[in-house]
């Protein structure tokens, strides 16, 4: 009965590969996010969706493409992975924009 | 754009010591303010929040007061425990900046027994 779940929890892959991270929330929230946490724990928003519509798209390389098939899911696809993409990626959701966010457990991506 | 500044860590305390983690912000509009906690290997959990000036958020012995005049939201706890060891993030959400959550850099807290 996890509120925000992401898969996989760990992902190790080679440079140049394409990979996806999946996120699902069962809270009935309208808004979902992707955040990137670097090795120094700094958190930066990447994308925000509200009712499947892209609301925020920060300065992120276009190798990163979010997809929201429905309000409860927000997946992240990454093409041509680079070493600098290694980080922990967090999915989150909130009842609506501006309210507190609920975070998933994170996906630790390591590009070798 | 909006920003959040937290005191640098790590902060190392003995059990039962008093904790303060400073947080100040700059915002275009009138933001909501949050403290999140991240335990090792886990995602972020909301610790407390405040949505308007002079509101005090509190949870699990932690508290923070929204001070508009000093643009601050300092986190305090009267007596820390080893189990409080974690990374603490101050954050804001501002409707004039698309309501995205903007985080501070995080402060590592280590509590020794």
C-alpha cells in the first residue's frame, strides 16, 4: 500500500544506453514531479505534471523525456545515458500545485 | 527566482542537546514553507509546514515558525535523539513561481549517544 512507488530502486547501466524509471501514486493526487538528487544531496526539480499535462520543464537535456499515461503515473525515460546522469531520481506527488509533496523511495542510477 | 538558504552541515550533537537549523528564503510572492527529512537510503518525508506568517508548524518534537519579517523558517527541537540523525531540507512553494517546490541544500544532522 505504498503511496508513491518507483521502480527500479537501483539501476546500473552503461553509457549510451536508454533506460526508463516508472512511478505510480495511489493517493489520488493531481500533480506529480521528478526530482534529481546529486551526490551532495542537492535536490533539483526536473518536471512537474498536473492532470497529465506538463507544467514545469526545468533546464533538463532533451535526452530526458517524461510521460504521463494517466494521473497516477509519471515515467521518466532517459536516452543516451551519460556519466553525469548518475544520481538518485525521486518521484513525488501532491494533491495540487503548491501543496506538500509525497516522495517515493528514489531510484539510484549509476552510469558506468 | 526563488531560493532557500540553509546552514551548512554537518551538525553534530550529543543526545538530548538542543537543535537549531537555520533556514532563510527569498521569494517573489507569498510562499508556503516546509521542512522535509531524509533518513539514510530513503525518500524525503514531510516533517512540518506553515502556510502564512506567524504560523508554527510542529511534529515529532520539531517546530518552526514562519517569520515574514526576517524571511526565515528555522527548525528547532528541544532534545534530539540518535534516531533524529538524517538530512533536513527546508523548502518553499510559491504560486508566483509556478508552485514548484524549491529546496535548500540540506543539512546533515548527526546525533551521538
